[in-house]
């Protein structure tokens, strides 16, 4: 239906590839046949606010900026308890992690639902982007993070624009959500190796941020395993471990609820159970 609606519209150039070759090669095919100064990437399950382009373009007027991303929300937030948690998770990822990284001009992953790129920078990086291999095979995941890392590696700034809002469909069932998180985790850990080489030239905060993103889950897993070992070997509950996790979760959610002026973020503490009992083992 989309093709039928827009194929004859002179404002649009429709590219039909002979088969499904994946997101990365589809992006590259479009970029190589385009001629605009800016390229806006939008995932197919995303709806943009009407002013997204006018919010992103001013940030791109600085020639040092290679990419800028907008704020993500869940368009199906009210579907289930899980989609409500994911919507809060997106708010945290954008307005804590990306916003902090953006203060130093180095957002580590410009998310696919809403990301604007400088075309001249993209053209320069396309060959590297297309030829990424992982364990001897062409990579078919983690496109957004890898392209952002390549931008930073080439010396461009990457920015976050909170006023550019994009609503995207999120998983409303646990199994698809876990598959999505596993795919993203693989991308994070793999591209951290590439990102580590950038850290000496970036702000010290970003070193702390990258180290924390990778060591944090491992330390939490170690704490949980130690607590389970204590329970199994001594028959006593690991109260200090439990109290520490509860306290850290409560403090974080309280701060976010205050910053966002929304009490619903206190409910994000429930995500700790998903994190500890499902995401960490996965």
C-alpha cells in the first residue's frame, strides 16, 4: 500500500531491491542514489513528529557534527505492562545516557528510528560500514551503533536532540523483547572493542560511561551469583546484596521521577526483576 501511494509522487524516488538484503545494504543502496546534504534514517515501525526535521537540522549546521538523533517514545505504550516499562526504559536511555554523552558531542549510538546524518560523512564511511565482519561472516546486526562509532572514529561529533520526538513500536510480549535485547547486547559488547580505541581522544566521562556500561552488568551478575552461592552453601539469605540492589534501584527511579516530574517512573523498579532474572542470564 505504501508503494502504491507514493510510487507516482514526483517528490519520492522509490527503490525496489530484488530481495530482502537486510537493513544495512538497503541503507547503502538509498544513500548512494541520493543527493541531499542530509540523510534522515527512519525505521519502518516509526512515526515522526511533524517538526522532527526542523529540530534536527539546526544541530547539523555545525560542520563538525556528523549525526544527530531524536528522542524515542513507545507508540504502543498503553498495550501492556511491558510496553509501559519499555517506554520508561527509552526515556532513560535517551534523557540520561544519550543526553549525557551529547554534552561531550559523542553519543555512542544514534538510534535507527530517528537519526539524521551528514551525507558527505556517510559517503566517506560507506565502504567500512558495508564490509564489517563478525566471526568471519558479514555482520547483520548492530548497524546503528557501528555507523555511529565509525562517525566518531572519523572525527565527527554525534549529538542528541530531545525536542525531536519519534514514536516507535516496541515489543508487547516478553519473548520478542528478550530477543531484541540479546541482539542489542551483542552489538554493544562487540562494538565496545572498536569504541575503546576512541576513548583517549574523548572526554574522561565517556571512558567512565563505556566502562560502566560493560562492567556494570557483569558486576551485577557476579553479585547475584555470590548471593545464590551464599544461600546454597550456608542457608542464609544474602541480605546485604538484596538491600544494595533495592537501594540502588529505588534511588535511581526516585531521581528520574523527580527529573521527569512523573510518578510513573517509580514503577520502573519492576524492570529490575526482568534485568536480574531474565536479561542477565540471557
